[in-house]
């Protein structure tokens, strides 16, 4: 080995040693896990601590439509499934399964990550807590539940501001940056520490900026208000009343006493995810019982109308942690979505619920992934 090569090798070792020392002193050891796994995956329940959400003893099976699995998929939908690596596609019409298909070894029982579809689940749980009187309304200050929000600029933040992604908190939204708050929350083991570092840097309720941290704060509010973990709430107030067929899981920062990663990481299957869509399609009612108050559902699906922080116009595409496409080709569509193309899409005009789970999603076009429009247009062709 040449003297130059030896010097380079010694220098590289020294740099790596210094970097490792900084990571340790800065309490950022989660970075090793982030770098090793590189990017979030739909099967990350294999690498995280999970809290189980138990299905009821007696499930409520989905009826099969008379035309079950007889429809032909349009070519553009076949291409989407192939190019974006779908693992599940499910179509519910009039509360019955009209079509379903699975790929890559996944089935109607396979768990996979919801990613940010979990935000819509958290919104549902908040509506239920309001119905139960545990939270007065979305106008209640966050400081009523969390001491860190009782004083200073953070005392101005109300629950509605969190729902609308308008908290003004300095959350860093990035999965690709190994040192971002999102990455630390995903791979780290102390969500409370991350949330406690947040500061109010903008006036709340003035502008929309998508921040997973806002949802995580809602989770802390819900736990303080109910005295139950997020998984316990999901099990008692959603999974069992909706008659889910399989147990679900929610990733936590650590066990046994950790907190759920509320902004992501609810693991289930296409058929059980579809129950959440059916519930909101029926405005919070399930077989005649009120699960989520209809007034809250209506508010959830109403655009905030706030200006975008980046100056890109007013928000007509987001409500209380739900994505909205009002008036799209004459249909008022709403949906939950995850970063790798996880969708629960509702088309009320046709009593349709679409669930697509997969490993990639399309490019963003006017605040919505392009594949959402492909899914909607293709399904509208299938179901005239």
C-alpha cells in the first residue's frame, strides 16, 4: 500500500471516529438504524416494537358482490399496479367486495404499513374522544392536556390548529434527512423527547404546512385526555366496533410503556383498512350506531381554506388529517394516504371505497399523487 493510500485510510478512520463520537454525544444513535435500513418500508413492523390491536372474537365479514372479481381492470390500472409495485387492491361497492387482488405474496390477511394513513385514524379517535366528553371541542387549547403547551407562544395552539397542520411548530418534515425530527421519531426510541423540543416559531392557525409532528402532538393529547394508549383507543373504539377480521399493530418508540408513532405506522390489511373508509363514507355511522359524530366527520372533510405557507394558494385539499378532492370530475372525493402509495379512497357518489397498498407512489401534481387520479378514473370506468 502506498504512503498516500495509508494516509487516506487513516484519515477516513479518524473522520468516521469523530462522526461516531458526535452521534453518541448528541444522543442521535438512532442514525445508525436509519442509515442501515436506508428508507421506510411497508414491512417495518419486523424492525420496530409493536403494540397489538386485537380484533373482536366475532368478526363482521364483508359480503361479496354478485359480480365479485368478474370486472376487467383497465390497462392504465394494470400498469399502475405493475410500475408502482402494488401489493393489494380492493374495491368496495355498496358495502360489498366487488374486486380484490394481491401481489408479491401478500394476501387479505397480510399486515403492511399505513404510513400517514394513520393520521386519519388519529383524527377519527379525536372525534370519538369529543363524542365521549373527554375533549370539549377542537377549539380546546393543547395546554389543557400537555404542560409544555401551557406557557409562552405554544399556549396559543389549539387542537384545531394541529388537525389543520397549522400549529406553527418548528417540526422538520423529512424522511430522507437522517437528522430530521421525522427520521428521529421513526427510528428513535423517545417520542416525548422529540415533541418536548418543539418550539412555536409561527402564529398558529395562520398557514398550512404539512408536519407529522402536529399529529404526534394530537396523540399525546388523546392519551392525556383518555388515560389510554392510542392502540387501546383504536381497539376499543374502532377495531372491535367495526368487526375487524384480523389483529392490527401500531409501532411504538419502545415497550412496554412507550407511545405510538401516531403520524405513521398503523399496520393492517386491505379488507380491514376498508372498514375505516366505510365508516367515513357513512359519515361516522356503523350499522346504525354512531362511532364518530357526523358533525365532526363533516368538519373533517371540509377544507381549511388556510393559505399555504409556501405561498401556493389556499388549501382546498386538506381537512382534519384527510385529503380532499372536492368537485373532481363532478365527484367529491376524500382519502387517507401514506408516503409509499397507501390509500383509502372514498367516492360517495357511487358508494365506493378503494384501498390500494404498495411500495411506491406517483409524482405529486397539484397537491395529490398522480396515481390517486389514475385509481379514481380507472375505477369510475369499471363501475359506471
